[in-house]
C-alpha cells in the first residue's frame, strides 16, 4: 500500500481492521513519524530546518511562513495538511491518520491534542479503528491544552478557549470553551 492509497482509504471513513494491510501501513508510517519527530525534538533547529523537517514529515512542501516551537508529536505525519502562516506551540500531539486540515493564519496553543481515530465500541472488534478528519478553518485560535476529537470542523475565525474538549463542530466566528466545549459568545 502506498502513502497515497493510505490517505485515500482513510478519507472514506472505512473501518481499519486490526491486523489488516491498512493497519500494518499505519505501523510503518508511525515508525517514519517517530524517526522524524525524534529529530525535531532532540536538537535545536532554526526556522528553515523546522520547515524542512515538517515538509519531510507531511510529505508535502510546508510554506516558509510556518512556525513551530518543539516538541511536537505525531504517529503518522503524512495526513497533516498545513496552510500558510500556521503556528504550532510546544507540546502538541497530532493523531493524523484520519486527516488534519489546518487553514491559513491558525494559532495552536501549548499541549493541544488533535485526534482523528476512534476504536470500535464492540469489545470483540476493539482493535478496529474508525478514521474521521479534523478540519480547522482560517484564522482560528486554539488555546492551550485543547483536545479536538475525530470528525470535528472548526469554522473560520473561531476561538477555542484553553482546556476545552471539542466534541462537535464549532461555528465560524464563535468562542467555545469547557468540557465538553459549548458556545460562549459570537465574535
């Protein structure tokens, strides 16, 4: 299975059965991501080196306007899609097998977790996984220690308050916070 075939298959939301060729591809990709994130996280890198390493990790050319303060963690990497002028602060964890799509001018606070996989509810199939993409619109600000769950879309210009757990879509130009995240106000 190629990287593109993997990305295309996860985009369908089809169940990834434990032990299947797709599951084995996930393990292969995680080893690659662990190697690259280890390089990112264990030595100082200037801006150009960070952009280069993130381009290697995602398998696409990351715009020179991208910024990040490591450490950064992911267990896939090739299904992260970054817009222009994105900044990711320290300690973020992206589980991107299902796809993470980040628009332009997005700020991601310290220790954010973005997840794109759920396990099957049936205990007899618990090793099976269900991918669902996370989409973050342009000009979104994600506060520190936010968790965004699989399948969530965050609309353009929204703010996610620090510590929120986002379980549902967030409307454009709104502020949400809490556990689970709820509307605080419109911008």
